[in-house]
C-alpha cells in the first residue's frame, strides 16, 4: 500500500520504542532470536552497542537487510539460524535477548530456553513475548471444537501460570509481567485495515491497549522481562 519499501506488519508503524526498551542501555550487546523481517532489531539498534539478529527464512533476512540499509543502520549483524538446533554462540555472550512471538512456534522449547540462559551474561535479561491461551474468545473457540491458536503454526499457547512455571523451571526470575492488546475475533481484519489506513489502525490499537489494562486476562499475549539466575 505504499507505506514501506519492504513488507512490514502495520504494528511496526505504531511506535519506534518497543515495550522493552526501558531495560536497554547503550553498551548492551543484544541477540534477537527469530528476528523475522528485522523491525524489532532495527528499533533496538539505535539504543544499544550492537545486535545480532537470527532468522531461518532467507527471504525475511533479505527484507531486514534492505530495511536496515534504507535507514543507514550499521550495528546489526544478520545471521541464518534454525532455533530447533542448539545455537552456536559462546557462553555469556549477550546482555539481553529478544525472543518475541517465537517460542510458541518451536518444538524444542525447553532446549531453546536453556540455550538462551547459557548465552546470557550474569544477570542478563530475556525479553519474551508469548500468546495468551485463556482469553474468552479462545475459550469459546475451544468449547465448540475449533482450534483456538492465533496462528496455525503455533505448537502451544500459554496461560499466565504455565509460562511463569516454565520460566522458573529453567532458571529465570520474572521482573516484569505485562499484557498485550485485547484479544478480539477480528484481529486479522484489523491488521488488513492497517495496511490501508494507519490512523484507523492506531485508533483501534490504542482502544485495544486501554481495554486490556482494565481486563488483563483478555490480553492477546504476555510481555515478559526475565532475569537469568
């Protein structure tokens, strides 16, 4: 629709400062696992010393490189990586790890959480985003025998208790537990609207954010900062 040189989800136009940015500092060495088309890495790059972004899809890596080039960003290293395998980085290599909307796509979830813990420095932080399985809309879908996963590629979705228990089991202490936008049946339609009218999309997104604050159990996903123990 002419809003970007490369395909970008409209959510990336809402803000240049993702929810986790207050935990970043200019000396950080950061890893973005499952970086997609690189928008989170690009936004993070302006606030840290350097960032390595890993993605399995070569086409998405190419799109990310194009976006970074257009914005003249030079402190991102792009790498192809399969997160179902053990990752190649050395122990205690990174201050922070971005792991946003990726865990639920993987089969070897226990392994990747152990790998992240291994490569984080002492007191390093994990920024994790996962979908909430317990919204009213998802419960309704399950009650009539329909898959409630918000993406057909999801292997799992999480309740607040199950993701907290999983992180504790793998040696993380949660220091921030936040909630995303309100889950609604028409999420896909709203995203399509965003491709044509960012002003309408921003209005709906703000409304969903405000409603989620009053009804956190209905948030589409969780926004978690966890410290390596």
